[in-house]
C-alpha cells in the first residue's frame, strides 16, 4: 500500500479495524453492482428513448432498424422508410449525444468539486460555460452575414470555454500558488462579466429572431445532434474520464487538503492547472454540441457520492453513468412534454435537478 493509499484510507475510514479488508471487499462489490446496474439502465434507456417523441416508435421496431443498419441488411418491410429516417437521422444521434453530454457534465462537476473543495462547484460556477456561451452568442448574432455556420459556431463555443478556463486559472494564480478559494472567486467574477457581456450582445442585436436563437441555444438543446458531433463529443468525454481516472488518487488527496497532498508528493497547483485545462476542454466540447445545460454538473456528483461514497476511483464511473441516464431522460421530457414544441433542455434539467438539490440540502442539514 502506497503512502497515498494509507492517507486516503485513514481519512475515509478512521474507525476501521480488523474487518477493514472485508469491508473493502464489500464496498468494491457494492460499487460494481452500481456500475453494472447503471450501465444496464443506460443500455435499456437508449432504444426506449429513441422511440419516444412526437412520432412514437416501438422499441422493438427501433431495435429492428438498428440491427438492419448495423448488419447492412436490406429493408425487410418490418418498418417504414419514415421510421427508419426518424430513428437513424434524428433520434439515435440525439440520444447518444445526450448520454455523452450528461456523462461529461457529471465528470466536470466531480473534477471541479474536488479541486476547489467546494460542494457548489460546477462548470457554470467557474465561468467555463459562460465563456462558451459568450463567443457562441457573438457568432449567432453577428456572424450570420459572414457565413458562420454550425461548425464555426461549435468552434467559437469551444474556444470561449477554453479561453475562460485559462483566464480564470491565470486570475486565480498568485505567484506560483493557486488556492481553491481564489479559483472559486475568480470563476464567479469571470462568469458574471461574461454573462453580462452575453446579455449586452443580445441587447445590441437588431434581429429579434437571432436573440431568441441565442436564448434557446444558451439554455441547451440536443436538436442539432449529428453523427460527427456525437463522435467528437464521445471522444472528448472518454478522454476526460480516462485522465480523471488516472488522477483519481491525487484527487482523493487534494479533497482532503493541500497540506496532505503536498506531504504525499503531490503539487496541488500543478494538479489544479491540469484538471482545469482538461475540464475546460471537455466543457467546451459539450457546450459546442449542446449549448449550456445547468444542474447536471452540480447535482449528479452529489447523488453519486450518496450511492458509492467519495473515493474518486469509484465515483468517476458512477457519476458519468448517472449523468448519462439523467440527461437522456431529461431530453425525452424536453421533446415530449409540450410536443410538437420543444422545451430548452436547461429548463428541464433545472426543474428535475432542483428537487434533488433540495433533498440534498435537507440531508446535509439533518447530518449537521
């Protein structure tokens, strides 16, 4: 057992005795049960969610369409051409993108809450989402005449998130040190400035339709999902998950405190910088493909901790799967609640996430 393992175990299990090995095995089985259960729920949710919408399609028909498409078999007449187009061109990319975005937002929330030691940390709090929204709003409002299309809009959102993350990092860094308190304060300050700038851009625009487009896009939507955006988003999310899993033990130490991390040979400022850059890249890709979606990065990590505890090696995959399932079904509600009109996804996640946050607040009050 490494010194880091010992420190984390001493922090997590201060009263552990001779039954520690048995308890460790029990918690490992518990974590794997959660992972397998959530993965099963996600796999079942995909064909069911694909079939739900203004035009309902049976899950069996969805599976037949997917099987025929993947195998390259000719249309057997078991489904119509319109159903095939709806499933393959609209619903499958949308559901897969929703799963990727939900997982990525949950991972970003886990990472930011660990490096700031703040239970309210999420991409919105550190200004990363605001940066993406500001540049994307500028592209929508003032780039149409220059021929800015969907690809350039995504690039603008990605660049905005990355620039905001770097600026927050530089603002929070004093000398060679960067503390969690300065990081949170810098993120909040930058976020307010960028939010005001986005509002100013909308106010300065003469096109009311463009203003409504910005408002809808900044509240989040999966309606623009394509095969390319799904592939790029999944690559970014899987890369983020891999890096966070690699940093899981240092994140455990950082969550205990900077002093503990330094005693174990971890440089807190360097780790925060690395996690901040990775998170900014991830959130930039997510906002570029789906707009700004709130509450997922805030609430899902807390729900995951209630399920499996705070050890990041286990928390990271559970939070990612929970986020994926949550956003897939939030999107189903967004496109069916007021069909044929679609609700912005950010409104749905706020309505679903707020009660969960209220319950978490009451649970914290009960404990304290």
